C-alpha cells in the first residue's frame, strides 16, 4: 500500500490558506444571517393573516438550514 507524503511545508501558499480561512468565516456569517432572517420571518406568524401566509413563512426555510455542496 502506497503512503501519501504531504508536500513540503514551503510549498504551501500562506496567502491561499488565509483566503480559505476568510472564505470559511464568510460562509459561516452567511449561514447565520440566513438563520436570522428565517427567525425574523417566523415572528410574523401570529400577526400576518393572508392566503399566502404559509408560502411566505416557508420561503425562508431553505436559508435556515446548513447546506452542503452537492
């Protein structure tokens, strides 16, 4: 069985690592905002009465859950 040898440390791009970490933080912030928007919309439930009420309140549900790449 062949063992994987990691690249030498000097082949790692420090700026690339920083960009990846920044992207991860940004993605986390986007997910948190989606959850906050969903929670705020759900607060309308007791006071909003219309035929499209269920559709409106459900419209933010996909933004309340963590998505993983397909």
